[in-house]
C-alpha cells in the first residue's frame, strides 16, 4: 500500500472520528469580531508621548501612568483618548530600549470611538534602536495573522504606524516605529463565551485539535520560546468544557529572527537546535490520525498562508527581510508536504514528557 493510499485511509478514518466528536468541528465564521478597532486591517496612525525611563521605573502590574493616545479615526482625522499606561514583559523591560505597553481605557471614554469595547489593550513595539527593528515587528505581526488562518481561537491584532515622542528631560526625541495592537485576553474569552484559566495543567489535558494546531504552527514559525505546561507565551481559556491554548509573543522565533533572539524551551526534546532558525517540534504524542488531519489543514491553507504573507510586503522597509520570512515559511511546506520529512520531523519526534 502506497503512502498516499495510507494517508487517504487515515484521513477517512479521521473524518469518521470527527463526526463522532463534534467538539472538533469548528466553524471559524461563528466567531465574528464586533470590535471596530480590529475590523479594519489598514495600519492605524498613532502618536504616543511618555518617558521610557519613567515608565520602566514607575509602573508595574498594578501601577500605571496617565497619558493620551492620539490616533486617526475612520474619517482620517486625528482624535485622542485618555489612557493609563504601564510597561509589561520582564525580559524587554530589562533588555530593550523600548518596552511593550499595556493600555487601560475607561469604558465611558471609549464609547462611540474606535476603541469601543476594548477597555484593555497591549501594544508591541520594537525592542532596540537598530536597522531592522520595524521589520521585526512586521514579521511578528505576520505570525499573528498566520495563526488567525490556522485556528479560530486567536488574538485579534492590528498593525500601527507609531510616532513616539520620547520625553528626555526637557527634550523630545522623535521615533517612527511599527507597532502591534493586541486585544486583551478577557476580550478573547468574551468573544468565545469562555473564561481565562491561569492554573497549571498538563498539556495532555488541552483540547487535542487546538493543541496540535498550536504545536505545528510554532514549528511553522520556528518558535520554541513557549510552554504549554507552564503557560509561557501561551494563554489558556476554558470554553465549553475544553481547555483551549492561544499563543502570543513570537519575537524569539526563527520567522522573526531578531538580533537578540536566543534558544529557549528545548528541554526534553528529541532533537537539539543551536540557532533560532532551526526547527524543533514541541508537540506531545497524540492520536496520529488527528496529527495527520491537522497536517492536511496546513497544506490546504497553503495558498491563504502565502497570500497573507505577500499582502504584508508593502510594510517592510527592507525587502530582504520580507523574502527571508517568505523563504522560511516555504521551508516549512517543503517538510510538511513530504511524507518522509513529516514522519522524521513530527511523528517520530513527538514529546512523551
């Protein structure tokens, strides 16, 4: 029996399994987003003004500074909204020039504005002042948009063109940055009718299909900087009696390949890597029929994946960074579409602990 016939048999069997397990049948169109901010995917112009020194020193998980976000609304006119800001991310707070931000908005102030329905938001900024800092952000944004194709459970994001006016004593230093606006996990939970779950659970208790999708996606972007068990760069939702994992923060991935990226999270893996551009599958051992099913999902979504990648080309300052990202994803498909390579890199390398 040839490999193709075997795979066909497996897929037919998986279909039967899925008909018997309706929790795996997910219609992405059931989860339409109602937030105006994320309905439009045109890069939104934003202006921020604050002291990096002040926000690093004087904010924490519960302490914010008062600020104002200026933005262009849907009529292309400048508008503003008061917000509270804080720095987030332990690594970037210590190692980056810029810091990622957490915004807290009053519901009464957001009503009737572009931000209505979003009382909390995250903004990802570049890490360092360097040549490709904005292109790194675009590549990380690319990862978020690719996961939207892969899984119905994801963060809504929007690219931003940010004019950052850095307060340095009596001087103002102007920075032109790319940023990613990310909805809060509470908003995600609300959209899917679930709740955030912040306790540690074993990865094998996660919903099987979404866990496999997540693990193959992390392999696609070449990311090992996550932990399903300890919820490192993963959020967990409890939806309709299922534990659903949602990934975020992809700047350490091979796809983004930042200048500061380092290898992490490779314990207990059957393959060792020395560079972030090398891939290692971190998925746990599951029903091979379901692994093959998700494999076929990635293959069937190939055109949409590359359409999404190509549509982001215009946002890159350096075209070489775009082509490096596209070639990296091409390398993934050279593996997943090949039976022998898929077996070598996935089936025989699943985790058991």
